[in-house]
């Protein structure tokens, strides 16, 4: 089964639905956050004043373009969502573990070969399992874990829908 790649417009609405608006939670290591854009990652952005459109521009440039050009259309949204939450390096390592190659954070020909030769659904499920396991190890899991697990549950629903539309 081959899933069709999502457009940026569909993916960003999902991301923004997960992330919501302005938050300044004391336990969030990202600090002040708006639309999922954190002060820690973007120290020169006025986070409180960040508009939805401004967040979309950041997501397009810094997240969508690097993920979408990675030739992994079946899980592009899942990788995008993970990169937003955990960074691109952690996301690549999770995907490498899902396809059973060394998790060095470099997506090279061995990773691509393993990905291409593993079933898409298996890869998707294993990737989300890696992501869940990663989340449970974070020191902030007790505070934010319930919301993270709801996010993964919704992502599983998105994955099923995306595969039906393929």
C-alpha cells in the first residue's frame, strides 16, 4: 500500500491543531511557546506576538521542506510532527531504529535501503512506537505525557485515514 503525500496545508493544520496558541508553562524546557514555536529554539522571535501565519512560515522553512524532500512520502506527516516536538536529529534516529539500522542521525543510503525494503505500515507503527518510548523517557513525561499520548493516538488515526485515501 502506498500512501499519497499530504500537502503542507493539510499537515500544518494538523500541527497547529496539536500545538495550539500561546503557553508559558514553567515545566516546559522549550520555555515560552506559541503555535508550537518555542523561545528556546527561536530566541530572536517575539513568541507572544507570533501570528499563526508567522508560525506557518517557520514550519514551512524549517520543518516541512527538510522532511518533505527526504523522499519518505508515506510517513512525511509523522516525521514532521515528531521533528516539531523532538527535533530533526531525534526524529531521524527514531526512524532509523524503526527500520532496524544504526541510529546515527544521518539518513544515508543504508537507512534509505532499509526503509524501502520494509513495509510502510510496519515502518509507520514501529516509528510511532519508537516515538512513544522516547517520550516516556523524558523527565517531563509525568507533566505532559497524557497530552503526548493523545497526540500519538490522533496521529494513528491520521495515518489510517491517509492510507485509506491513498
